[in-house]
C-alpha cells in the first residue's frame, strides 16, 4: 500500500475531518476496553502497562485489539530504562574491549533505539503533545450533533 497511512475515522472525526474527505462508514469498531496485561512482561514493563493503559482508557483510545502494540511499547520502555541505568553507571563513552580506545557505549545505542520505538508507538496512541494537539475533543452538544450527522450519512 502506498501513500500516507490512513487515520482511523474516530480520530478524523475528533479532528473535525479537516480534508473533508468521505469518512469510512464501514470501518471496524471496538468498544473501549482494558486488555489483559501479558504475563511475559517484566516488572518495569508491567508497571508501565498499567500506567499507560489507564491513561489510554481515560482518553477512550484503548481496546482489546491494542494489546500487542501496548505490550511492544512497554517492552521498549523497560529496555530503555535498563539501558539508561547502564549508561548512567558506565557513561556514554567506554573503552573498547580489544585495544582500550574510547568508543560510544553500546548501552547508549540500545537506549536510543528503544526510545525511537517508544516514540513511534506513543504517536500511534496519541501519547505525545503534538499528536494530541491534532485531536479536537468536542463538547457534549457538539458531539451529539456530529454523531447524528455521521449516522444520517451512513
């Protein structure tokens, strides 16, 4: 598939459908629900799971289908925390094992990669200020009117 990744209809509605393109009236929808925390997550990842899941549920953006993506975010978070602890312990520059020359810490590379994975997933979930700024949450009266228009057009 080429081009930009399509936005979910619910996000386009919250943004006010700025491009005025037709909405997908046959998009699968799921009820907001708290998925079960995967058993394979370590303690740091589980703590992040429950913290982040509560925020996403409060925003109405969490469904059972999001379990794997949220788990991936939590694993990346735990990896980042662990790598940052090692960077703090050993520093950003370490001696190479063979000749003792200064080199970038491998933990810094792990931390950077985990942070990039986290950033991508945070944007997907609307967990960054810029990704949230694109969403316009209507007041109750406006939401009811928008929903009525959406149902009538279906």
